[in-house]
C-alpha cells in the first residue's frame, strides 16, 4: 500500500536580463507585458528574471513572481525597481 506522492514543483517562465533590453525605457515588466511582447509564450507558475546578460541603462519597473539577487541588483543599479508577487 505504497502511495506515491507527487511533488508540486513550480515551473517558471525564465527571462534573462539581456532580453529585457527589447522593452522601452520606463516600461513595466509583468507576465502580461512579456506575453504581449512575444518574449514568453506561457506564463506557467509565473515569471522569473535571471541575471544572464547585461541590462543597458533602462529604468524598468519589474513586477514578476521571482527575481534572482543579481538581477535585482542590476535592475536597481539601472534606476529601475523590483516587486516580487
């Protein structure tokens, strides 16, 4: 009577810092805006921003599920802000 327990692992849509350069300066980055810009196809359990690549001095307001510490530092260094939902 061994029951298997499924781990409910959340899968995130991954977005790299360099990809955010496609957005306009002053833009608000959210799952909805990333889908509309065709940067991601599926939101999954949310969006996670990673620090791969370099963010050219753009002031972005990032409102996503997860942000790596290095990505958060880079966004804030460029004058942007981060809100994790």
